[in-house]
């Protein structure tokens, strides 16, 4: 079945550092791909998405490119802020009739001043 | 207000009691989902629904019951609460065919004592 693998956290960074969170998936066909963010004490929010190969999703300085060849959707940000401290979830949209999101385990990111 | 709302925000209940968590969405989304989030387990799907009166089990359905008599509501009932059901519960909705991902509620933190 479909599955997703995210790098384990926590990832601890200093402010203004470069952030990469790796995400790879297995799926039948070419699913839409999503990154969600969960700030402390809150629900998950859609951060960005890409719906086809080579698409780049971007939002709030974060980017991720749909790489069909490597079945990956790595999240990047060039200069993180303390306010980016959160848990990040990678999620491909399954291609079965239910269209369920398959969530990764989440990666906690801690940004220190 | 438009959106997806969960109630209550916090709940403490005793072992063996029945408790119902409410979820209401105003977009008329067809799909609705219930997840639980526990440390070390990420998000686990409990039940999902494709439309009113159509529901199906997810990954961890034991001990839970759902109903969906109206499109906008998707309550989750714990028939006889156990301590292992202490968790944060999230409801989500989506519209199939739009690749728009899910919209999540703010969650209900349930403690079973």
C-alpha cells in the first residue's frame, strides 16, 4: 500500500539557518503531495502542495518540489525563524477512490534565537 | 463562521463512560475524517466518511463509533472510555476531486481518568 517516510526529529536549528526535511513516498500512480504544519497546541494547517511532477509548491518562504523520479517531496526554507518551530507532516494523497491523505510521522523543528 | 469546528476543546471523563466528540463543517465537503494524535504514533485514522450515511473504518477503529446523518456533522463516540483513549482527536474534511487536501479542526484533548 501507499506509505510515506519522513526524517526523524527533532531537528534543532539556529535562527536564519537553512532547513531541509526529507520526505519520500511509495504510491500507485502520481499522487498529489502536501506538507502540513502543526504549531504547538493547534491543529494541522496546509502549508503547501504540488499536484504533478516537477511542480513546486511554496508558501511562507517554504518550498517543495515534486520529484517523480525519486518519489520525493523534500521541504526547504532558506532562513528559518523562531516562529517556524512546529511539527511538519508530509502527506501524499492516495490514489484510491477514497482519496485519503497518508501522513508521515511528522518532524519536529525547533528554532532557537 | 465558516470552517470546521470541534467541541468540546477539552474533556475529562471517567473510565467506562460514554463520551461524544462533535465535529461540524460549513463547506458541505463530502469527505470527513477522525484522527487521533499520540506521542510516538503521529496521526492515526479512526474512521472516515464519504457522504451522509457512508462511513468506514480506518486504522484504529476499536472502541469508537461514528455516525453521519447530515453532511455537515460527523460525531465520534467512545462507547466505554478507556485510559488508552486519552489522546488529542482531530476532525478533518475535504472535497474529493479538488486536490485541495484536508482542512482540520482545532482538536479535542480528551483525558480518561
